[in-house]
C-alpha cells in the first residue's frame, strides 16, 4: 500500500508588526511551495510551505487543504492509498488543526 505522508509548515509573514495598517492590504498567499519526495517503497512525503500576508492582528480562518486518497484504477477499480499527517506548523511551532473525511480523501 502506498502512503501519502505530509508535513505542512505554515510560514505566516511577519508583516503583522511591520506591515501596513489593517485593512490597507488584502490578506493573500504570497508563496506556495510543494516539495515531494518519492520513497523507495513508493510512499510520498509532501511538504507544503505556504506564506501569507496577514492584514489583521490575527488569522481568523485556517487554510483548508484536501488530499485525495481514493482513485479510479486502470480497470475502473477503486484504489485507496494511506494518508498520515506528520505535522502542521506555524512559524516553526505546532499549530492546532483538524482532519475530516471528504468524498475522495482527507481534508485538513
């Protein structure tokens, strides 16, 4: 069985203290990087780095990511792959998160 492992460090911009006055700049993603390592056993380790500009004093909503773990195979069969979330970080520190099942995988 192949396993998709993921680590998501959320690197939020330090513009909170030095950036524009709240409301003058829209909150936005300024960098999205996905590093994928294919292991010898076929497992994938995916590390996503997301950097955002935050206009307010704190982030009010989290970032939602869907990871498909259910696929249609070559002959129409359903193929399921494992999924293991390794960590979620914000500025290098553990961040609170939740996971839930979606129709074809996992939502973080």
